[in-house]
C-alpha cells in the first residue's frame, strides 16, 4: 500500500483546497520543490501532483515547477493531473520525468481520448474519477454528471489504463475519514489498481484501506492531514508496509 502525498499547485504555491473550491485554499508552502523533498525524506515513494490552475484553465499552468520536482527527485515516481487535454501535454510531462499522467475531465468528456492515449503511451495513463454520491464530477468538481463511477471505471479498464484514482469529493479536504466502502466497491468492479483519495486523516483510515488491498486498493493519496500534522507520513507508510 502506497501512501502518496499530494502537492496541489496554485500560482506556484503548494496549497490545499476544501472540496475543490478554489476560493477555500490554505497555503502551506511557497516552495513546492522543498515540500516534495520533505515528503521524500519521510519515505514517500510516489508523489501526486495537481496543477489546480490547469484543471480550471484546461491546459498546464505549473508545468515548470513539476519539471523541477522531477529533476530534484529522479528516484521518486510522480503522477500528475490537471488540465491535460492533448497528447502534446502528456509527452511534455513524460519528457521531464513524470511517471504517470492522470486524465480527469477530458476522460469523461471524450472517452475515446483515453483509448488513444493508452495506445500511444502504454502503462503511463491513469484516469481520475471524482464522484459525489456515485456520480462522476468534472471541471474541477464544478459539475456533476449523470455517469455512474463504476460504469466509467469499467469503460476505462477496457481502454487499458494503468490505474484509477478515485476521489470522494464529499470527503476531500474535510478531515472526515476516507470512504472505504465506496473505494472498495469501485476496486471490486474492476481488475486494475485503484488509488483512494479524499478524507484520509488517521492511522485508522490507513488500516482500513490496507484491509482492502486484496480487493484492488493499491494506494492512498494523503493531503491536508499530513500538512496539518494529524497524520505522520513516515509512521503511516511504515504501518502500511507492515500490514502487507
């Protein structure tokens, strides 16, 4: 079980949002590269990077910072999302050392784009499914679609994606605990790995997710809890490793 620290980038700073609201931000660092180093020192083997400006603009805005993080920590896997709409952007990220590119809104709007991306960049494409009450949300969570998350998950499994990042947007940034039941249900619906996101706030959440590893839950993205200190990343990763 991977504990994957999140670095959300807005205007060059490391921030956390509440439920994806760009107007409800907390700035945790003016130096995202140094923040990445802090998580690497704590034992992170992968880092989750989100270009928040890009998610709303529809094209990468903080790509230069992501490239600097990749250069600084070449031994750490990076997964990146936010504003990825075409092959040129995917190639740009892969060229600077990013391991996986996460397609979110574009995957729901144009599923064929994911089909083509998986053929062009095999093993490098992850789809991010953000859901509220089982329905997929898009556009930085600003819109909730009529698509069922499990149906979309099966669709992208068939396309050949490497993994799914599943976010319960009702829990993200709220420190209310992870929605293990919904995450486990999605993982059971497909045979590819699922990475949990949203609401991981304690060692109990880590234990609960580790218990779902057999169902296909590969990892968990952790955010506000490690920034505010209610969850120690090193301790959490050590616990996860011990529960394999």
